C-alpha cells in the first residue's frame, strides 16, 4: 500500500509557499491600491511572496556538518586550533 503521509520537508515546503503567497497578496493589494496601479502592485506582491516563501522554507535547514559533528566516515571533524 502506498504511503500517503507527507515528509517533514514536503510539509515545510508547502507551508512556506502558502505563507509566501498570503504575505505577497496582502502586500501586493495594499501597494496596488496605494499607487492606483494594480498591475504594479501584483508584480511587487508576487516578488515579495517568492522571497518570503524561500526565506521561510530555508529556516531550520542545516547547511553542513558542524565542527563538533562527526563526518560520514565516523571520524570527528579536524580541530582548526590543533597543531597537528
């Protein structure tokens, strides 16, 4: 039977795009109304929405192993202050 559960990464990605779209729509409509130019407001809102979606989606993601983490071969990362 197929696994219908979403992974944590997929859930975070979907929520980040939803939040980005919501924020972008709000900013776009407000900007379009203030400038009396809805097309410009929508364009600005889409751009801001994409930026927020990417920023929210990348929160909590690790970039790489830290100095105190072990490397994949089981040996600890080298100490940069070591004389060896």
